[in-house]
């Protein structure tokens, strides 16, 4: 029974992670379409595109390679 709850909980976290990733990518693409550049930082992306997520549950890493290349996003579920 406990393993069933853990399985459901893990699936819920994975779904939330997927939704967060989609929201971040949508914000990145929208910024590029509107401004002709990618967001310079995760803070700018979250602020400008009103993205809200649980900081206690997810660690988001945002890496800018170059101003003309899409930033890399890594989302880790905290344990």
C-alpha cells in the first residue's frame, strides 16, 4: 500500500515537472518572438512571464550559452 502511494506521488511530481518545463519553454519562446532575444536569466523569465512554481519541490537550472541560442533548462525534483 505504501509503495502505491509513493508511485502515485512520484507520478504527480513528474506531471508537475513536465508542466513547469512546458511553461518555461513557452515563456522563453514568447520572449524571443516578442523581443528578438532570449531571457537573460531565470529570474527575468519568471518575472516577465509570470511563471509560478514550488521552489521547495523543484530546483530549476537555467543556463545561457549565447544570446542567439536557446537557454538550457534543467528541472530537478528535490527530495
